[in-house]
C-alpha cells in the first residue's frame, strides 16, 4: 500500500530529530560541556520561546529552548548548544541597561572561543567570526554602545536577527528554583577537559570521537582515583564497574550500589551522572567497603544501619569537597557532623517510621551495600582474606595520601581509618575493665586472728596473714541475669559464666546474686563465684521476659542499691527499663531491639 506524501514508516525517526540527538550526544561526551549540559534543561517542542528564525535561546535558569523543526547537521547543533551553555558558564546573565549591545558583546566572545576550540560548525549565517581589538565582554560592550552594532553582527547569536539569545526566565518556567552554580560547573568542565587531554596524550583514554562508548564518566572517575587520589586508589583498582541498565533494573538500583564479595560497583547509566558526581558516588561506595560497614552491622537492622553510615560518609565527602552531590539518594545533614554511625543509628531507631521512608543511592527502603547472594556472582578465591585486604588498602592509601599531601581529609575519617586498622579489643578484656571500674582492689591488713604459718626455727612465734579490712567486703557483689530461653546457646552461657566467675574471684567478690529468667523468674540467691561454673543448673528454657528479673533485683532488700547488673541474653527479648548500672553480654552478630544505656560486650 502506497504511503501518502509526508507519511513516515512506523518507527522511522525524523531526520531533523536524529541529527539533533546526535549533536546532543556528542556534546554530552565532551568533558568541557558535560557538567553544564547535565544541569541544563533542553526543551525541543512546539510552543517554546525560540524565535521562528532562530536556532535556540537560553534562559537564566538553565532552560535551552531549541527550534522544534529546524534542520541542521550534528556539528551545527553541537555549536548552537555549546554557544547557549557558554552564556551560562561565562556568567553572562547580568543586569545591563542596554541588553541588545551586551548580548551582542557576549556573542562575539563566545563565537571567538568556539572558533579557537574548533568544536562543531556554526550555521551558515555565522561562518565569519567577528574581529575586535578588545578580548573581553565589557570592552566590546563599551565599543558597541559608543559606535552602534554593525550590520554583520545583527544575527550573530543563535536566536537569529533582531533577537537576543539570552532570555530572562520564561513565565511558564519561572517556578524552577535558581540553585545552579553555572560558573562552578564550567570550571569543573575545564578541569575535566585538561585531565582528559593529559590522559589522551598518555594513551589512557581514546581521543574524543574515536571510541568513546567505553569511556563513561564512571570509568573516568575510577581512573582519576587510581592516578590522583591515593586514599582510595587501591580500592578503586580492585573493583569492577558494572553499568548495565538491565542488571541495575533487576537489582532495583536507582543510582549506585556496591557488592563487597564480588568486588563490583554498580552505577545506573539512567541516573545521568557526570564525572564529578561519579567521583562522589564511587568514593561513597568505596568508603562503605574500606570502613567495613557491612561487617560492622552486628545484628542491627541492615537498612537503618546503611542509612546511618550514609549520613557519616556523605558528611565527610562534602567536607572534603570530593566530587559533587548527585541529585538522588544522598542523605546529608550538617547537624550530624562529628557523629559516629553507631550514634546516628541509635538516634534513628527511636523514629524508625520516619527514617524508613528515606532513599539511599540504591533507592527507597533499600541499602546500597548489597547482601551476599544478591547478585549471585562471587569473586574467585585469591588466598587473601577480604576483611584484611580492604583494611590494608584503606590504611596504606591513608599513608600515601598524607606522605604526598594530595588533599584535605576529614579529621573524623582519618580517625576512623586509624581506629579500624587497630585490632579490636577482645570481649573478655573489655569485661575485665568493666569489673575494674566497680571492684577496686581491697585494702588488706595484717591479722593474728588465724596465723598463716610458723617458721621451723621459731615455732612458738605466730606469723600474721593479710586479710581484708573490717567491712571491706560489705556490699561487694553484683547481679547476674541469665536469659535461659530456648534460643540461648549453651556454649554461650558457658563462656559468659566462666569469664564472670574468673574475674569475680580475681577481684575478691565473695558472692554473686544469680537470677534465671525465661517465661518466669527463678531466683537462685547468692552463691560463690566458683559455683557459677561447677554447680549451676539452668532451669526453664521457655520464652524470654527479662523485666521481672530486673524488678526483683531492684526491689530486693538484701541486694545493695549501687550493685551493678550483668545481663546475659541473645537479644531476642523485649524492651527493658533498668535504673541501676548495668551491662549486656551478647553473642557476636546479635543486637538488642532497643537502644542500650549500658555497655554491650559481644562474645565470640
């Protein structure tokens, strides 16, 4: 069946649109204009503010109104769009009394700049670059005000003759907030352009237009870390970048995520990140890995722990000025500066309904630290423990960064890296320090009440022995609450009771008040510390209710009012209220369902 004149085949693309899209894609890959174009809004539809005889106009809030039907080669569209973007990057939107002369002066500077840059090709009516003795906009503006605008400069801009290509905010778009710092984006583009030129000269990056499908902003950011940022260079070299939109859609990744096991960083190309935003995102994910945030979860809610770590990491990156905040998934609050991830998590769990609505770089309600098995692909075993490898990369990177003075680092980040490099203190050593805080060494005196020994040479002379002073042992005790529910491990109980018994005997604690609790409470009364190991018989094995045991000790007449309490549980318990000094002993990897006020010792 024959088509009517002007009718296109189904799926066919208008040639004018095709050329425009190709020109836009070329400019999007150019390092000088990528950051500007990312924050601008290109509007190519009927009814915009572009004049009929023009190519495009740009507004002060970053809207580029392009003629919807005008035909031009891709190189022409590159020149037109770059012209509009340079008006923003050069800061040309200023309040001048004679706007026509100022617009023409700015057009002269931009036309000369693009001619020197040899980027794209100007439209036929703009082939001749203007010649002025002055090089800056102000002086050209003064000449035009004094001598008038020559005829050959009437249509120099992209809006056509008798129209300015710089337009104030259009009425229909005036609601958009003016938050973009266009001159900063242009300076970022200059930095990336120089870096790209050095990489091209060194053979690390193909020439623009030669083969750019693999040189994405994410790969450029990774190369920058390896070559110019020692703190994260080793970690960046160890990870593979995955930019497959199908994989990101399957894993529900909106912007980015990281898989520690498979050594992969996922970046969704649909997020439209430029190189500076990719630096921020990649540093964010690498710090998650290097600081072992996933391993430090320790039974906490994984998503809320991810949110707490995001607040800390993003605060450091903003303070260091590393990259640029992406538009989506960034949790940043200046009020949380100086807070640790653990402290922020304790604050979050008090208002879980609010914080579960926040979005990480992966998306709403999802953590950007992927759990093992999410992707189903793992790195081959290379004989190196991942935990030791990641710690070593970050610690060595810190040393190189400081030796080479490669940039400012947040004091909080440096402190956490150094603390992470030190081996963690064993739980039993921490428990021993807890005992030292409550049970100082007893003051002893020499007593003849019971002679300790007699010498053979003088058997009639009694020898004194050292004994505690009168009243020194009064109130020298503490309470032990044992969670004997069915979920408790017998090996855990044995370890905890053995450590408590040995430390009690070493610190001259005569007796310990022991209470078992599961569905009901079993008061064992006072018993010597050594009996905790030899003669304790666990009763119960039902559910877990700790509060009655705590109330029993707090109201007992024979228990000292300032006696501390040790609570041994697996964390599967209800919220408790305790008014005296206390501490918890938990298995490694478990967490209490509330914010503890006392110390927490995790048994390995």
